C-alpha cells in the first residue's frame, strides 16, 4: 500500500476542519485528538547512525499504523531518514518525527537541560529536516513524538512540554504531539494550540502515579513476552495497568507504542494488532483554544 501525494496543508482552513470534527464542537475545548474508532499503534524508525542500524525495525511495520523517524539529534542521519521515509511510504503509515535532545553518544537518554531558545531551535531544526525530506517523496509529517530524557521530562515539567509544543505549532499547527498519558502533555497542547495523542506502553512498567519507571530502574522494562501481552490486554480492554507496587492505574490514551527492541517484537506486534482489528492512524488537524477569562494563560492566537 503506497500513499499518494498529499494536498498541502496550506490549502486547508482551520475553520473547515473545526466545524467538521466532533471533538471541536464540544463545549469544553480539549487538545486531545479525536479518533472515530480504535487506537493508533506507533513505532520508532531509523534510530541508527552511520553504519549502525537497529535490527528488526522493519519487522513491526506491517502491524502498526504510524511510524516516527529519528531526526538526527538522538539518532538518525540523512541516509537513514530517506530509507525510513521509503518504508513509511511503502506501508502507507502516518509519518511522525521522533525528536530528542542532541545526544548521539547517549542515545538521548542522558539528563540534559537546554535554555528555552536552545530547546526551541533544536525542535525546529529536527522537524524542518524531516519535513523537507518527506516533501520530496510527496507526503507530510502527521505527528511528533519526543524521545528518551525529553519524553520523560515532558511528562512532569510543564515548562519544557510547553516549549516543545509551541515550537511544533510554529512549524505546523496541524501536527499532533504524542506524549506520555499525563496532564502536562494535555495542558501543553492546550497552551500551544495543537492536538495531543496520549500514549501507553506495553513493555514498560508504570509507577502508582501513572509515570513510566526510568530506564535506570531494575524493573523498568517488561522482558517476558507473556507479561507484555498481558499488559497489552489490560490496556486495550480495561484502559489500565498494574503499577510496580501492585496499584491499578487507569490511563487515558489514544495511541499504543511498540518498538523493535521488545522481546519477541514481531510476534508481540502481530498479537497487539490482532487485539485491535480497528486500529486507525492519527490524522493532522488544526486546533485553537478559545479565550477563557478564568485561564488567560491558555489563550493563544
């Protein structure tokens, strides 16, 4: 299945989309994406560099609905990006930008703190690179997904989450921000005027507050494929996970993340897709927050 050349977003109008979207007509605006059915299933792609490649990245592609390509900060390079774009186009997936801190040596997982100007510029640079290359193949970015320490930071630091969300809006207000299922991500989307898709993981352990355990934690990764699928079923059928202390945690999410590094990744991905026969990809749409006299800080043009 190949995606044909898309009509540029400059030809669309925010008013037209807002009036046709059921989510946009709600009395209380929310940045959360509207999915008519099912859930999105996303994966990462192109997370190597130079001669280094991630084995098995392509194995999960037949079972996902969107793929996020590393943009050259935590991983990726021009050749890898182009190869990944060809795969995304071949499978007809929604295209995502996988952004991170400029940290090739640490794979974007080391603790890094940038100024507002540095972080904004880094996000603009990464999105601009992927967007430009995608357009040569006739399609556009739909979503943006942070990586590593930036992902974790955005789940708890509203300042960082808002800087990233506003930078995304500068590039294209139609883009969807994928992030951890926390209030920070939703609030950042509302402040910036972009849509948000909150995400759940099938192979990562959560704490009692619904946050992912850091990679340094001994129980951060679920390695048994049966346990991974058990968590997937809990997420899909009950919208909940069992935290590391045994607490049942409810999660509000619109996309599930799968990746090539999972144990038995291809078989797990196939089973997750079987559990979600009506999986649907994210679609880009504009979003603006109405002026609220009680929350003036949320109003942006």
